[in-house]
C-alpha cells in the first residue's frame, strides 16, 4: 500500500468521524428538564436540586419571585408544589365590571373619579404609565373581599425568632365599604371609601380600646377616632399616622391585608412585569381552634419549630401576577414596596410582598395565603386564610390565621354601626 493511499484513507476516516459527530449532535435534540411530581416539597434542603426542574413545564427557578429564594434558604419557608387550579372570582363581580366598564377615570391628581362599582380598570396594560396606580385602585376600592367584613376573633401572634411566641393580641376587625359595593346600592356616599374599626379584646390590660378610621375618596388623610372604655370618651387622633408602626407588632398601618392606604399617598406606582409565580391561592391550612389552649390554638403555624413563625407546609401553585413597585414619599419608613398581585380579573390578591428600608436594604417580607369561602349572603369568594410578615433585620414576625368567626357580607351590616358615636356600642 502506497504512502499516498494511506494518507487518503486517514483523511476519509477523519471526515467520516467528524460527520458522525455532527450527526450525533444534530439529532440528539434538546435535553428536557425533569418535571417534578405534585406534592414535591420545596424547602432549604431541596431548593438546589429543584431549581432547574419544572412544574407544569415551567422552570421552578423562574417561578420564585422577589425574596422568596432568600426566605426559603435562610428563614425556613416551605412550599408544597401543586398544579394550578382556577382562581375563584367573587360571584357577580365580573358582571358588574362589564356593566360599569369605562365609567372610572383618573383625574389630574391621579384620584379615582366617576366610579360606582365593579373593577375600575379591567384592562391593565403593562406599558400604560398609569397601570400601577390603576392596579392599586382595582385592589382597594371594590368589594372583592366583601362589602362588609366582621372578623371575630382576629388574633395577632407576635413572635421572636430566637425565643418563640412573645404575646397574643385579640381583636375584632370590622370594615364597611361606602362605594364599590357589590350589593345595591353600589354607592352610599361618594365622598367616603370605607369605614374600618379595630376593637381590642385580649389581653385584659388593653381590652376595651376601640379605633375607628374613616377613609375618603379624594385622597385626604383619614379621620381616626379612639374610644377607651374606662374613660367612656371618644377622642379624635392624628390622621398622619397612617404609615406608622402598629404598636407591639411588625406591621405598619398601611400593611394590613396586604395594603391599606389611598394610592395617591405614595410617590409612584409602576408595574414592572406580568409573570408566573408560586403563590398560595387554595390554602389547606386549618383555622384557629378557639376551643384549644396554648400552641394548639394555632394549628396553622409552627410555633414549636425555630424560627417559630413559619406556616405549616401549604400548597403553592403557579398563577399569573403583576410585579408592582410602589415608592413611598421620603417621610415613609419604606423606600420600596415590591408586590406580586394576582393578575386574574376581579381577584387582585396580594400574594407576596417585599419591603426595603430607606437604605434600600431588604427589611420585611409579607406572605398572604388565600382560600375560597362561602359568604353570608350566599356568594362565593376568596378569603385571607393566613398572613405572615417577617422583619428579617430584627429576626421578628407577626402572623395571624383565619377563624370560624370570619364573616363576609354579614346580614344587618349598616353605615350607622360605623360612626364615632357607634364606637362605644362596638365594645359592648
């Protein structure tokens, strides 16, 4: 065999080898990520092994939003991964929205005008420069959680991450909408957005304090009244405390139920994106057990396991959310509030929020779980099942869970029960 022929054969072999390799690469196709089974637990121990896997075809790492990874890795948040279920929208709300579509507007000061009921701005477009504030009005001004709420009891659990449960605060919470109502008439007074009342019932040394807040539709600061049973006198308080800390808790007054303010009190609102996220929309956690004592009274929370504030494992599913950035004015303790709010029309649920201090450092995270509920008037709609707000800087938290005494649109609720003169009757 000649030398030229040997060289020729070697060249042919190289070409064939390269061709085989190329063919192998061409026909191998993409490597598919592993799909996790329903019921898979995502926690600090499993997170690294699960991030590149998928849930219903979506990479898990893309479904974790805000500071969720940090809260899982460092603070013990646990998620049970489940498949998506339909979001329950309050009965009758979408029909009212269609009936009143196009009536609500923003005036030059970004106040909501021309509004009666239904979702004020049903067509949210991320590119709209006013989309952020419109979304906040959608969440705060319509009765998707009920025209009237009567939550009795509502127990705040105040928790030290090193020592455990510090104290329990027992309250009765009442709310009554004056516009954006689902029941007739939809508007009782177009100058008032809502009345809210908090009545302290536990512990005994603070029992007998009642607070009433009147929130207006034109953006003015609220009227706040207090009644101390031992003094038998109603007093008017400063209305400038709407963003102050709630004494003895980790909450600010504008944190309650996800967000509680007039949207114009913040400097700006901006929708960053519309995206999928892991959220609690169909909570399986039990309510407070009023007949039990000690830690058994609160079966929804891990009071015996450090850091003593995490919820029992709950079902997390994928839902579309709006990622919303709210920037308060310079006199607020928070520099940025990043919220992940349900994008389903008529169900703007505050699933997850992260708040940052004036230095821009992560300060607090707030997670809310929801479940479907049968209202007193026969409607079906969502309810807040549990709330956990963690102060990561103080290693401290405040939590509450639902109770069997939560009532939505209770019979007989009326405006006359929410005046300053009615405060003493609320404490009876």
